């Protein structure tokens, strides 16, 4: 027996019956309060970013981007995202495949580990890498000049530094963003079940073929959604990157860190100008997210009704 | 007249749910609103309860016009298909709910409420379950608690929306007989909605057959089954054959034959007789196509020789055992009883 | 009355939503390929990125003596930081619970033009980089900001004037109210997004049943609907609280970082790092980690409990 609604869709889509109606004055009042809250609390900060950035006119606004340090920060942000998003994409697919298509003990431990970055403060996310690779950390002595066993010598000869350099930033970014794709894919693939994959195998497809031609098309919206979220966080991460970066201008600053530097120098217009770029990124993320939610929920609903 | 709905019309957007429907329910009667999904029966019930408002028409309960009265004030008890029990409250609290939300002036004392709850639970035979939560009950038990909860506020009319729709077949049968005996005991005017014709025919005093936003026929179970007023009622309540004329040795009853000849003839499978071709009695020649004899009766499909039309015939096991026919045998079909009706609907 | 034969259903909770579809035990591994590869890579990745770095933190603190550890995590300044973090996060989560409930209610139940836009905007705190949020909020609520220019004098005149409430803060930005504001901002989506699906799935029949039994609209809301929403509300509150505890970027600009006043624990960790007090920073980080895990565990238990009690 399914819990089917007792009224048809046509009946549900029009005005709700009286028993579940609130009086009109209450509806209007509550809606207004909610809208005021949203305007005050969510829209105003967004507006402030753009207003402050344009305070001295369009010229000053654009000049903030022409600056060499800003461009370097932009480059570093893009690099961090370009490395962490694909890496986490592959991880997300692997984790979702293992968890959704197979049964094994310790699944819930794995799931908890995947959720870990959400429970850890960004500052700590950066700190642990400093502990690992910083001069005082475990591998630090191996990486610094001076006493270096074979790993340190190898790294040192190539002048590779982890902390207070780009690799550390990338690592920290990977840490804080790796759950996003996995968390989208795992419930999606679990809801879709394994029947189609089994069918493909019985028809003679290899593992990769099955994945590429059967699984991938089914999860493409979930993948896209996860990538959008992952990217937004990768480009916008501040706390973790702040700890590992060393704040070296022009070298180890991402866009959010550059914003901080400008702000602390009282260069408000430039700070807000750069911030507005990040805000635009956030808005684009929201738009893409809504689009995918609209298309994706239809696809997900279809997958569930067929299941 | 306990419930009187007059000329009810209701639209949901462009969808017409009820088209000028009227309903009369006598005091103390158990009436079934029977029809397929989308026929409007649930909408009518909800309008009587005050959960929907009709676009046109009036509702009166016990002579009092309640068209403008809100649902909480109509003194109707409503039982939902999926029970709608408050899952964070115990059974006792659920049943007592209607009494505890009354205004101070009208609210009974705590002990009175407790007594009333207990006697209601006893009435539905669940008096030990007072402290349990709905999630700990079976479907049938939940339905009876929902009934007790509706009765706690002493309604004048009881309305049930597909009360057994969410239950297993066996529980459904037992529970509907229980409902009939329950109704006989308390004598409250009751209207229930169902799409299950067996249910309606078995327990209702009166059946209102609805289809496509209209009432097709109102009558006792006997009447709607034996003398259906329209082809829809014929087909909805049990199996029926629609015959092409001419039929050898048969003249249709002229009772309902329209003067212009636009009628169709309907015969129930058990109103047909099969005799061996060589018996010498008149009738329509045909061949047996298939036989299903596992069960209380035997269902045969026969093909008419004249036009190849397939006819369903139902025989009792005794008749079938005497007859001894197999697929491929030549037989003669005879009509015992039929009805000619104006044909408005095509299957 | 004759007894009713009514066998209990084998499982009353028959209409559950789609759960994790069970894979036949043992057979999955041999039929579908890729188990070893996918699981192996997953564990390798997790080990490299998560486990090893995290254990570095714990192991480093094991290098400290117990006395050193307690000195690091229970000093005056640190205790004050705990108070500020905990208190501000609690207040922020409570504010989010209230306004989040209102927002979710309006979004689900009162369709209005532009609802989709507002719905998408709720995710802004998720999508906006914390540094941007930080400077934007500071700009707004500072004494010369759009809101601060009228709110701060108002605050000073009302709350600031009452002697017993000075601990609430003398101004908005660069004082405790600012911290609470920032933490409320970043935690808002948690409550709204947790409540929305529950509100959407609320059966109208419950409200109708309550109405036919004679309850007024207010009684229906308080006695029937709010208890249904309570678990989700609590979960949203807990998630918002957990997020606020660890927040850094949006707070660092508006807080002013005054020890004993607006210094939250993440800020203190950074300060210690800048002073090369790695041990102190790590010890504090371990305390935070243990606290976060405890909250996470609590949330999981909460969700399990609510699922068991409230599923029919």
C-alpha cells in the first residue's frame, strides 16, 4: 500500500482548503517580516560589497584588478580550484561507487570520515597541514635546508616547499572541499540502485563501460551540482588557506586573502572591489545551483519512481 | 433528513469535480458514496465536512444550514484514509484531543475526559492501548483509534474517507463488517466513501453511485445491482456483457428501450445459460474458447458464431460439472435475464 | 461486540521513503567490478588528506605533558575565549532557529511573487566566501555604516544604558553583538534547509483532523504542527551551532579580537600560531576537535532518535 495522496495533482495545485489556511492578515504580516529579514540580513551585505567597491567610481573599482598582486591572487585562486575540484571529483566518484554499489562493514565509519571537514573549523584544517609540513612539523625537518634524508634532499634540490607555498594552499583547499561531490553522489547513487549496472554486466559490458555508459549519464546532474558547490568553496576558502599561506604578497595569496590584506591596509575600495568579484562568483553559484536543482529534482524524482 | 446537500458544484482550477450534485441521507442510515477515482465522491464528502467550500450549492445538517459554518463547528466526525493520528501524542491524548481544545467554559473536567476516552476505547475494543503511540499500532488498530477520536466530540454525522483503503484485504473485510455492527449499535448517521463496490454492496443501507462529477444512481444495494439505471452502473458493479443484436430467439425487454431504438443490451455473466448444441432448445450458437473452473464458480469465455463476439459466462460449479464442456466444444447460449439501456457511454 | 480479528502488520512503518537499497550480501563484490579499486582509492585519499594530518595534531599534543596541556587549554585567556565562542554561537543558533522557522514557514506555505529568488538567496551564506561576508558585515554595522549609523546609537541608548547588561556589548561592530551577527549570518541556511522538507511533507490531513475536532488555528499550530517540526528545528539549531563554533573568516573582521571580550577560539589559535606557540595552538585545536565531534555525534543521535519516534 503506498501512501498516495488522497487528492489528485489538479486538486492540490489550487488554493489550499480552509482548514489549513491562516487568516490573511497573519499571512501578510509574517511574509512581510520574513522579507524584511531577508532584505536586511542577506541582501544588504551583498549590496554593501558593490556599493563600497564603487565608492570612488568605476575607475578606482577597475584599477583594483589591474594591480599585479591582485592578478597573482586571482591566478592562485584559479590554480587551487583547478587542482582540487578534479581531484575531489575523482574521489567523490570512487567513494560513491564503493559505498552505493557494494556492501561492506565499516561503511558508516567511512561516511563519517567523509563528513569530517564539515565538523572541523577551517583554522584547524589549515593547522594540521602546518603541523605536518611546517618547519616544526613532522616532515618539516625533512623538507628544510640542513639535515635531509633522501625525501628532503629530493624535495630541497627541486626547491619545493609545502607550507607557506602553493602546494600547502592546494592541500588545504582539497581538505575543506573534498566532501562536496561525494555527499551529492552517494545518496543519488544509492537511490538509483544497482539494477542497471547488473543488467549491463550481464549483457557483457566491462566495468569501465558500465560506469561510462550506464552510471555516468544517470549521475550527471548530481556530479554537476557537486562540482558547483566544490568550486564555490575552493575559490572562497579563507580560514584554512590563511593559516598555511604565509601571506606572502604576490605569491601565496588567494583572492580572499588578498581582500584581507587590502582591508587591513585600509585600502577599502580595492578590498571591496576584489570582494565583489568573489560575490559575483557566489551569485553565479547560486544561479547555477538553482538551475540544477530544478532540472535535477525532476530527474531524481523520475529515478525514484522507476526504482 | 440528517444530511442534505443541494446542487453542489465544485471546480479545482479547470477541473470539474462536482456538477450540480445533490444528496440526501436519512437519519441513522449508513450510506456509501461509491465510484471510481475522480468521480467526485471524496470532494462531496469533504464539502459536507467543511474541509472544502463548494462553488455553488448548500449543505444542511439536521435541518440547519451549515454552508458558511467552518469545519470545527459543524459537529461532524471525519475519519481520514490515512488516519491522520497525531504521532507525538499517545492514543489517550489523541482521542481526548477534541475535548481538550474546547474553550474553558465548554470543556469537561479532566476526569470526565478520561472517562469518556476510556469508554470510547472500550467501544472500539482497544482499551489496553491507551498509553501507546500510533507508531506502535497496526493499521486496523489505528483506524479504530481514528474513529474513537472522531466520536469523542459527539458528532451528529460521521464521515469516513475510504476508511479501509490503506489496509490489507483480509483486515479490510473484517473491519467493514465490524463497522456495520458498530453502526447498528450506535445508530449514528454515517456516510463513507469507497471505490470498492463489494464493500459498498455488503454493508451500506443505501448506495450512491457517482461518476464523472455526477450521481448515476441512488438505491439499496439490491436495486443498484439488479436494476442499474445506466450502463456505467452496470459495468461498475460487477461484470457485464454488452450484446450486439440480433440474438437468436430473444427479444429485448421493452421496459427501457428508447423509442428511437438507440439502446444497448446488457447481460450479467451469471444471467446466461449454456446448453449443448444438440439439446434442441433455442438460443445463440457459439463455441467455448476458455474455461477457468478453479474457485467457487466457473468462468467461461464463449465466442458467438454469428459475429465472433466474446461473451463471458459464469456458472455455478454444480452447473459446470453437469455440463462437462471443454474449449472448442459447440454450445448454445441462452439469456435468462437482461436489461436494455440508453447508451450514452462507450467503453 | 464480537471481537475483530486483526493481525498486526508485520511492520507498521510500511510507507517509508526510499532507503538505501540493500545489495545482496557477498554477491555484489564478485559481480560488479571496481570494488577494490574504488574502495582502495577512497581509503588512500582519505588517509592522505584527512587521517594523517589529523593524527599529526593529536600526536603532537601527546608530546606535551599533562601539566603543559592543562596550562595551555585552561588559561584565563583561553577560558574567556571558550565562553565567548560558546555563548555567541548559542545566541546565534537561537536567533537562526527563530528566524529560520519563520522564513521556512513563509517560503513553504505562503506563495508570493519572487519566492524562488528568495529561496535561492537563503543559500547565500553558504556560497559567499567568509572573508567577503566578514568585510561586508563590518562595513554595514560599523558606526559609520548603513545600519550601524542608526543602530549603534540606538543600542548605546537602550541596552548600553542598562548597567547589568554591559556584558552584552557597548557597540555593535567590534564588540559582542557584531560577533553574534556574523555567526547568525553564516548559520541561517542550516535551519531553513532542515525545516523546509519537513514542512513540505506535512500532511494537510493532520491540520484538517485537528480542525474537524474543533481546534482553533492557533491550537492546531501549537499542539499539532510545532511538535512535528521540533526534531528538525533542533537538528537545524545544532548544525547552526556547530558551524558557528568553528567559524573564522566572517568573524575576524567584525570582532576586533579583544581578548576576554570578542576573541573566539579560532582567532586565539591563529594568534598563538603567529607567536610560534605551536604547542598551545595544537592543544587548543585538539580541544576544539573533540568538542566538534561531540556535537556531531549529538546531531547524529538526535536524527536517529527523531526518525524512530516520529515515523509512522
